[in-house]
C-alpha cells in the first residue's frame, strides 16, 4: 500500500511504501526512489559478476527501455532497464550476470552461455520469469 508520510525520504515500513510530500508528486518521487535503488543494486551486482570473470566495465547507465532489459557495448558499457528493480531480486542478478558475460564473449555462442552458467547456475528460471512476466513491469507509469 502507498501512503502519505512525514519526512523527506521515501521508505518501506512493513508492507507500506511511505511517500512524503505533496500527494500530487507521489508518482515522480516513487520513480526517482526506484531508479536510485536500481542503480545501487545493479552496480553492486555488475561489480560482483565482473570480479568473478576478472573483467571491468567502463560505464553503467539506466534507461526506460521497452525492447531489452540490458546491453553491453563493445567498449564495455553496461546499460540496464531501471524497471528490473520491480522484478524478483534473482531476475535482476541474472540480467547483470548476462550482460557482464558479454565482457568475456560479445555474442550468444555456447562459450558465452557457459560463462553465464558459471556465474549464475540455474539462469533459465530467471530468463523464463522475464519472458512470462517482464512486460507487466512496463505497465507502471509514475507521471514523470
């Protein structure tokens, strides 16, 4: 449940999301809060998986993409959809592992999937979740 609250920061208490400030601005405040959470968690996951494969990424950006959950540029730049923060945590971790694996293999060859499997065994479950439920993450609009 989303509730108005005193203070300055959006926060979770129990099963409530407490949003301070003008109720008319709750949507943009929630969006900004989710994007901050996404940046923190995706950076942590990307750092973790990059360490596992002994590689570094050059940049990490967040976007509101509709056609892909993430990408890795040839220069090592990682891009993620911030909406991954609304998916189960293991799905966010899988996407981070998937993109970081491209730092090793810039394709989807068997060698690439071996890298993914080494970092994130059981990844097919999270990939299936995205295929089945991922589009539902696009339905949320925050008025920003």
